[in-house]
């Protein structure tokens, strides 16, 4: 068991050290191409190279114990959220979006791998320590960063995201797609709100795709088991899960910060149903949920502070959003 957990939460971390979970998420994507069968959910063909010297060690856990609930769920989680996001990004680029902001990028390889990367300006935002390590890993793997990609070092708990993004060349007057995957659980609710407040003031039409850990009661048995096994070790090793949100909690946060057209996407719905018709151990679990939302024309702040006189504040906030909960 301890080997499996080390494969997920590698060693003691502090705020000043690069994120270990960024490595384990990349390892899960790399391992998916090795231990899982067709149909592949997501092909991150650079993940293994980006892990450098540590690739073999991480992959060995998946090779030896890949059917264990913790490891197969980590692969399902990391691949489903990336697949959903890059599919939506492709739609947005077709619709004219030219900026892609990756919050808490970790070892996300979109900018170095995707055919779409030359159609968008990519802004990789991450904790400075994690970003520095990524740049070292990229350099060691001889993977060049394209001119269209900008690294933006930000600590969500302490730094101004808006200031750093604009300094990096981001144009807040033009719509963007913002992904924020595998991060909100590591932040306080206040830090999640602060970040959403910044994005909520970007150009109308800007979309966000983010995931959040579900609280007990909304998880299934496998999700509960994953949390029971992994959360204590994550906390002990310096990256505690601080925030669990229901889809309703996430909707409230999004609406408060100006987002509408909110769609909550369960893991099983990130891909078509046929993808779960599989011969390997990958199964969708109820552990986390994705939210996809768009900045409405009216910011929530103006909805709340100045509702038209014939609407109550709650009703007007509600009318600024459409909540689609897939069954
Ligand atoms: C589990 S990794 C996810 C990485 C990537 N999004 C993925 O899906 O592979 C969590 C990421 O959140 C970032 N992160 C956590 N807390 C942060 C903070 N306070 N400020 C900036 N980034 C943070 C870490 O540096 C790390 O890259």
C-alpha cells in the first residue's frame, strides 16, 4: 500500500518546494498510455519525457499496481479532465478564442504537444517553485517552449494573478479559455474566490473549466475510499486538500464572480459512453466534478449590487446563470 501512495503523493512538500502532485498527475497521464488499453482517453505523449529521471520510478508503481483503486482512479481523473478541457478548447478556438490560460499548469504539455498550440497564446500560470522545476525538466528533455507560450509565476494565496498575467502579455479585453485543473482542492475557499474574482472581470465570453473535490455524501464508495487513503498522506506530505465543494457550492462561487451558463460535468460524462466500455481497470468514479462556465455579459458584482427593482437579489443572480446538471 505505501508504494502505491508514494506513487500518488511522492514526498514531503512545503510551500517553497515544487509541487509533487504535479509530477504524479503527469505520471498518471504517462502511465495511461502504457498500462491502459484502447480506447485511450487522452494521449499526453510528452508526459513521460517531461518526468525525466523520475519517469521510471513513477511508472513502475502503475506497472506493478495499476489496477489498484488509487492508481486507476488517479489515471481516470488526470486523463478525463485534460481530455474534456482540450476538447472544449478546440471548440472555443473554432469560435475565435485566441488566448488559453492554464492555472496551476504543473506539467501540462498542451503548449508543446498540441496542434492547436500555434492558434492560441498560451499562458502557463503556476507556483514559482513548480514552474522553475518545469522549465528545468523541459530543458533536460530538450522540449522547446514555443514563442506563443508565456510562463507566469503566481502563488494564488499571495500574488496578484491579474497583474502578473497582464505583465506577461495577456489581454483582459479579449475572451480567453481558462483551465484550472487539479488545483482548487489545495487552496482555501478564500483563495479560490480571489482567483475567480480576477477571472470574472475578464472579457465577456471568457470561459473557465475547473474541477473540485466532492464532499462526503456526494462521492460514491470508490470516491470515499480514494479520499480515505490519499487525503491523510497528502496532508502529511505537505499538500493537504483544503476545500471540498458540491456542484451547488461551485455554482454559488461562479455566479458570485460573474459567470453564467454553468455546466457541471461528472467524470463519466467527460467522454462518450462508449469510452467506458473497456477491457482494462479504468472506471469513472464520483470523486471530483468539473465545472464549465462562461462570463456573462453582466458581472455578478453588478447583479448583486444593483438588481433591477422588480427582481430580488437571489432571483436576479439566478437569472444570470443557467445551471445544467447532467443526470
Ligand atoms: C495536482 S497539480 C495539477 C497540475 C496540472 N493542472 C495537471 O492537471 O496536471 C496541482 C498544481 O497546483 C499548483 N498549485 C497549488 N497551490 C498553488 C498556489 N498556491 N499557487 C499557485 N499554484 C499552486 C501546483 O504548483 C501544481 O502545479
